[in-house]
């Protein structure tokens, strides 16, 4: 139990140090908080040892940074489609193809890191990682959609009759 707590504290501090320095803002603070929660969730789900954590997290953070850049490019490209009614077909086609290419780039990036993860934590824990990432994303989306309103609104009051 002490090893898990020590590992978790070490990982959170590693992630905090590894985060790029950006201007303070609500979005970045929330992103950092979500990343710290994600690190704790993944660490617990795949049961990393201290040694595995020291090797795994720098590689994972490197992949995450690259993926973040690709997703930003994807959002920028999607922004070009907002007013597509007043844009030429050629420009819309170009934006659509750019979005598709970026989606492929993201999947290729993730695929390229799988052998690295397998070398560091093994195939079974890599499979657990993939499952944990999917589960974390699902839970995050549910929470953002309001699936768990109690965390934001407090206990529900019974309607008056």
C-alpha cells in the first residue's frame, strides 16, 4: 500500500514537472487537473511498479504531447469548416481531407508507441492501458455531459407537491 501511494505521488509530481509552461488560464488548469486524475487512474488500473513508472511515464507523456498537437491541428482544421456554406467546394474538400489525414496521423502515432509500451510494461499491461484510456475517456465524457450531476450540483432535492 505504501508503495502505491509513493508511486502515485511520484507520478503526479513527474507529470506536473513534465507539463509545458503556459500562460495561466482556466482551460489549462482544468487540463492539468484532468491529466493528474488520468495519471492516477491509469496507474491504478494497470498496477505499475515504481520501476515501470519511471520508464513508462516519460514515453507516455511524449506520445500525449504529440497527440495533443495533432488534435489541436484537427480542431483548427475543423474550424475552417464552420462557414462551409460560403466556402468553395474545393476548400471544403481540402479541409475534409485534412481532417481525415489528421485522424489517421493520430492513430498511426498511437500505433507507433505500442511496441515501446510493450517493451516497458509488457503486452498485458499495454492492453490494460488501452482499456484504461478508453474507460477514462468514457467516464470523462459522461461527467462532462452531466451524467454525474451530483458532483456539480450537490444532492438533488425532492420536487415539491
